């Protein structure tokens, strides 16, 4: 019987479909197997359901000669060495589409929180530091009617643009992909601009690009410096897209009014510079964390494992 290593406990009952055709190696730890545990347990498995926090690289693959499929429980596949998988004929799948709305919801939540200082206010109230209402107290950035700049205009970026319409925001976006009939230049009523123009015009910048070698450090020190004074940055994509030190400095200097992050360079470690920065909302990588979304992600990952073990083609194949 095939053996399937399940990176972490999944939401819903999708795993039962896998259990019907394979023996499962599971953990009760909600954050899943550690690196050392993964390396030890992957040796004799046919399939791995990997979490975005689990690196699937040549070292791991070399320990798993029987591995046929890595079903990544995420849409981003930056944790997987795709070339190393392809070289070993290991199929890689992801979970596109099903987490679009949840991630866009969270991006908008961070946008509202960062602009209107909700978490900061919550901390003050809990600490007993709220002295009362005053016209100058807790002034934030205006959301309604502001210009939102979306970097990366795929499924999630466009879902954020749809939410922005409800707040009468002007939406501009930058994307390296050429427009297509299904994603025209003016999709979702948004205006395509260059990245430089976006940074110069946006009151709020929200990042929705995949992490690839060419996008690492996309929001560099220079680009953060090119944002409007008083602008707000939101990142729900991947931490390595943003220069965290430069962001922290811009918040301390007051050049940026606020930021909201769900993702970090070295999760779950958050840099001391970010922890010390003012007006920064820090979420613990929970973009896709609503129950129906996580159940749908589990279903896609489990479906891919069942398909490959049965000799079929998973629809959400990356490699
Ligand atoms: C989560 O971060 C994902 O890529 O799905």
C-alpha cells in the first residue's frame, strides 16, 4: 500500500479519500512536522502533503526515492524547489482559486486596520490608556475615495480590487503579465500603470505577486522610498517581496503612515525592527485561514495525491 506523509493536520474530511487508498503518516501538532521530522519520515513515502512552511528541496527529495507527488497545501510554491522536483519526475501541485476570496478579505482587513489604527487603539484601550474622545486623537488615513495600488493583478489582486470598489477607491495596478481577453487592461475598473507610477500615486499599496527569483525584494528600499509620503503598505503575499528593514525605517521616520503584514521573511520569526516599528499591524500568516477555505485547500491537495497515486493527472499540477 502507498504511504502518504501529511505535513500537518488538515481541515475537513478530505484526508479520508486518501486513507481509502494509502497508509497515512500524520501528526497532531497543528503547525506540522519540523524539518528534522520531515527528513526522517519522508524516506519511504510515495506522496507528501506539504505546508508552505515546509521546505521541499533537493536534500529532502534525495531522502525520498519513492516520492511521486508533492501536494503543496498553498497556492504559492516558493517553498518547493520545482526544478529539483522536475529533475526527479516528482509531480508538484498547489491549491489555486479556493483561497482567493479569503486572502483578499484579509488584505482588506489589514488595509482598514492599518489605515484606521484599530489594533493600535485596541492595545491602548486594553492597557487602560484611553483618555477619551478628542478631535485630534487617533487620526488615521482615509480609506473611502483613496487610491489603491495593487502590485500583481492575478486572482487575489483582482479580488482586492472588487472589494475596493465598495469603498469608492480609485484602483491602479502594476503587473508584468500582458493583458488578456479574460484579464483586460481595465479589469475590475482598475487602471494599469507602471510600478513606478503606482508607487508615486497610491495612498495604499497592496502586494499580491508570487515570490519568484525575479520578484524577491520587489519592494526594495528604493521602491519604499518612492512611495508617497503618508502612504500605507499591505503585504499578504510573501515576506521576501518586501525589504523589511527599509519598511521598519520608513514607519519609524513617519514617511509611511502605517503598514499591515501577514507574511514575513523568516516565519515565524518577526524581525526586531518590525516588532519595534510603530503603526504596524502584524498578523500571523492567516490569509487563507477561514474554515471553508482551508477545507477546500485540503480537498485539492488530497485530490491531487489520490489522482497521482491512481496513475492519473491532477488538474492543479505545477510541475
Ligand atoms: C499561503 O500562503 C498560500 O500560498 O496559499
